């Protein structure tokens, strides 16, 4: 799928960085539109961009503004998405509707990957990817399909802990997506540093990740390289503490008959309420943590020659 210039707008600052070959990091916008209330959501967007800039790379937050897919949202664009009560959640299937109806929307992992790829951005930072939902094996996030067919480096803290993590990892394996543990042998469980599940490869430096991605794509693979970055220890919520909360929230979602895109925002909100914002604070910390690692990888990507073998 190629977005024409009528639908895709790359803001001048981001376009200049792309043309100059500077390190860029794409950022999603559903964390702004469907993750936090105003003004905390706007502050988070600004904080993530700041983390990337301080690390020496250029942020490019992606969203849909008045029917245009924007790569490198301006401060005005961010404010518009953060304050719009009718803002939509945009995955790959939802772009056309938002475009023709001139709507505002926050892009999911899958939606952001599509737009970032069109703009020529290789590295993307998010919180946690979507996956296979608990107790609903046919409720599978489009994020997994995007990871299977979009060659990008995606930095996350694992899949969201509300999901079926073993099933999600099996799906990623089926889609030939390498799951890299950044300085860890275990797949992070979002709020927790470990899940008891192995990653397919451990790598300990941004340079090794950049070299791995080059080798992966040079072989003809079109899947993403998923880099899992454990939440910092000081912000971690141990699995035995967060799991009962997740079970309660999932049960409430089933009782309400929630399905599809409505499930994840409800669960994350309920987790924050039940945990007295502990999960929310952990989420904010890991988002900033992932932004910093993504910036380092983007710099390494730019500095690593295609022939490098430093894995």
C-alpha cells in the first residue's frame, strides 16, 4: 500500500531530517488519544519527543489530522489530537474512513508502521505491541500482521500484559518475526521485566541490533525486527502482583461484552483504577525508556555500514 501525497503529509522539519539522512524515530499517537486524559496525554507526547532529541535523534510522531496522515506532528497537531473528544483509533484498515471523513485519529502500532514505512523511517518506539487476547484466540491485533510484513525495527516493552503472551509469541514465530531481548534472555511482560518465556535472540547493544536488522533484511525477509526492552527495575510491578488485577479487568471486559478496539483502552483504564495508578505510572516510565533505546538504535543504524557483522 502506497499513500499518495494527497493523503500523506510529512512536516518540513521531519522531511528535512529524512533528506539529510539523520537518525529518526517514529512514535505512535494512540497513547495520546486513547491512553491518558488531557493534559497528561499531551505532556507525555512532549516528553517522549524530548527523550529522543536529548539522545541525539529526531522524533516523528504520527497521526491523522483532519483527514491527512501526518508524519512529524506539530505542537498544534498534538494539541488537536490530545483534546478532540471524537478522535478515532486508527489501525491499517481505518485510514480510508478517516481520510474521506476528514477525521482526527491516533495511529496504533500497525497504523504507525504503515505511515512510517511510507515516509522512509526505519526505527519505531512504542509501549507494548498488541497480540492475541486472553480467552479469545481469534481476537488478534493487526499489530502482529504488520510486524510480519513491514520491515522496521520496533522497540517495545514486550506485548501488553493483558494479552495471552505465549500465544502472541507463537504467532510472531509463525510470521517469522525475530524477537530480540535487549540485554535479556526473557520476553518482557510490559509491567514486569520477565514472563518466563524466551526471546529468539539476545543482543546487548544498539549496534548489534542495527547489524542484526541489516542481515535479516539482506536475506530477503520482510518482517519487522521486534526489540523488547524490559521496564526499568525501579518501575517494575512483579507478575504476582499485577496478574490478579489483570484477571479482574479481563473478567469485567467479558461481562460488558467488549470486543475489538474497545477492549484494550478499557483494560488499561481499569488497571490504572484498580492499581491506584501504579500501572499507569509504570506505562509512562517504560514509554520514555523505550524512546531512549530507539534513539540509540536509530543512531547506530545510521552509523553502521551495511557490511557490518557485529552481532
